[in-house]
């Protein structure tokens, strides 16, 4: 028997006893964690009295620190005739992963499928690390793990996601407290998005012969769409009269409207007349499912190579380029924020650092002191 956190006792039974389990289940606020075969009991006198009565023939092994910190617990054990029972040094509980419970808690809170997958992966890797290193789940475990993955060259965004995932798991699955884990968040890298010039976008699109692929890339750039948004488009999401695209349940589960250009609309009409897609505007091999994001990335990579563009960019660069070109053409930053679906204006303001609209107006001092004739 030990302390799980400031408000709970942890109890592991050496063998299952129906009558003992029934007594424990009668304790208000008790919780059982199947993955760890662990009972959590409220650290309250009434609950402890009920627990000790349920263990008349058992020998509870109690952490030394628990008896030192809780004088009333030792007193209660003496009253129940348990004071001679063996105590052992404190040792943190080894963590076992309960992925089913984690998925359930994430889904109950409305997390996206991507986030559920990412969090499960992060917690699984954390648990694997603890098991590989024979490290129990203590306050320093997460701190040690994040340092290890930083040493592997992981980005700060990856490490911060790992911290969020483990914190969520400890709080909502293990029902622990924030005091149970310690961590230091790495400083976030402030990187500028890679963008293509308008001429490079034109060169890129000129290399795409497949009508379906051309329509996808044109819509992505035309509306500043994320790749996950463009593959999930349906016919009713294109408002032909108003020349807008309705993004349904985008990032953050928010709806928004963005631009639909005439050129993109012509490309879509050409594709639709030829392919006659049904439910999804861009179905995959199975018409019941939309095209995968990975397929779109491959289409983009192929077009980049054909166009001879040397920049290291992903298909997401079309979204960055859309925002940057709008800004360079004089569109107000607040409108760009709405079109992109950014919650914070600080996210959109990154494009002011990428735009060359005002930078090109600054005369370079080297040109004023040096010329080819000098």
C-alpha cells in the first residue's frame, strides 16, 4: 500500500479475493485500473477504516514515507491491529499503458483522429522508454525522457507534444495530479514558413497533366487549404455563386469560408465532367473513402521535381504561399487570418516576416557604393 498522489492510496492485491474486492468496491470514490491491477482509494479516514476492515486476513505492505507523513493512518492501523505489519521503502509505481482508456478519454473530449493517434503514440513511446530503462514512473521520469529525445535531435514541437500527451494520460487515465510529474518545456523554435513565389506556383501547376491532381493543387492554393481539408471536400462545399469554399470542421473543429478562384473552378469543372465523382470530390481507389493526404503529397513532390524547383517544401507550402501573396498584394492581415482559420493573429503575423513587399523597397547600401565598373 502506498501513496499515488496527495489524495489517493494505491493498493495492489497479491491474489484476487471476491469478498475483499466487494468490500473495496463499497468505498466511495474508489477506482480500479485494470492495466495496472491497481486500486486507488481516497486518502480519507472513513475510506481507510473501510479498507482496513476489508483486509482482516491480509498483510498490507505499506510505504515508510506514507506512515511518516500520515500520523493518523498509523494510528488507524494500530486501532485495527495492523501496526505490526511490515512496512517497505517507498518506490514509484511502474507505468503500464492502457491505450483503450486513453483513446476513450481523448474521444470524449472531442480530440481529432490525428491527435488521438499522436497522443497514443507519444504515451506508448514514453512507456516503452520506462520499460527499456527499467525506470519507474516518478517525478523525474518525464524530465529524463524529454531530455533523451531532445538528444536524439527531435524538434521542440515534438517534445512539447510528448509532454502534453503524458500529462493528459496521467491526469485523465491514471487520475494523478500534476505534482506527480516534472518536466521542462524546451524553447519553441521560431521558424519562418517556406513559400513559393507566384511564378514558381505557376511553374508547378504547369507540370500537372492529370485533371484530378491539377484541381486538387489549384484548390489548395486558391483557398489556402490544409491538405487534410482539400481531400475531405464534397460537392456542396463549393459555393459556385459566391465563389467561396466552405471548410467544414477544419483544424480545431471550426467551420470557415475561403476563396474559390475562377481558374480553380474551371479546373474542378473539367475534372468533374471527366471523372463524375460521387460523395467525395476527390475519392480514393475506394469511392467510399476520400483520397489520402499522402497521395496529394506525392503529387506535389512530383510536380516540384518536374518544375525544377530546388526549395525544400511540402504541399503545405501552397497554403503559406497563398497567405504571403495575399499580404504582398495588399490584403489586410485580419482578412487573411479569417481565410486561413487562425485562432490567433500572432500565427498569421508570421507572413509579415516572409513577405518581400516592403523589404524590396529598402535600398541596399552596397549598391550605392559599388558597381560593376568599380
